[in-house]
C-alpha cells in the first residue's frame, strides 16, 4: 500500500523561496509536447511578445509563459502580462486531474482571469482538451494521488487553500 501523499500545497511549499525558472522550463516543455498540434496550428499566438502569468496561492508562486515559434516557453519578466490566472495550487491540481471543472471554480471565484479574457478563455479551452492519460505514467500517478489527497483533506474539513 503506498504511503499517503501530502497535500500539494505542503509538498511544494519550498517553491516560495526557490527560483521559478526551473519549474517554468519543465512546465513549458511538457505543455509544448502535449499541445504540439494546436500550437503548430497557431493556438495561443496572442501570447507572442506577452506573457501568461499564473499566480498560485498556497504556496505563493508566480509562473510566466509565452509562445515563441509555436512552442510554450518561459516568459521574461519584461514581457507584458496579457493574461493573469489566479488560483490556489490545490484547485489547479484538481483541474489538471479532471476532478473539478475550471468553469465551476471560475463561478465560485476560486479561479480568476485578469487582462485579455478572450485569450484567457482560449488558454482554458485548450487545456481542457488535454487528457491526463497522455501524461507519462509516473506523472499521472502523482497527479491522481495529489488530487486524492486534496479531496480527502476537503472531506475531512480542511481548507484547500482557496478563499472567496
């Protein structure tokens, strides 16, 4: 029997003090591979020269991405934010694991979009097309265990790190 997984917010707490660049590189690479076809067809061209900023709470981490040559890449701090997405890490994990719907989080004000909302909705809709089953098996396992830990914590009455 596998050991219980701590909530992602606790597991990733060190991200508060670590540079975000290595995580941005990994996420950008995986995202570029998962979305290669839509990116090649011009998806997210509106990010070129600007940034998608993801601001997570619990732990407080900011990640910045752009699109260059049909690939998702880490954005420079000089790239103007076109879209800012705000959410608790736990909520983002639940969305990625398809354990909750981003629209539900949006209407509950647990997922917020700022800036170019049309571009933000394009990002959301594109990410909705990603099937977690295409992720490498170890990543799938961690994602599903993390989501189960979040749900178990919520069932036990613990906060998931989101605030209305």
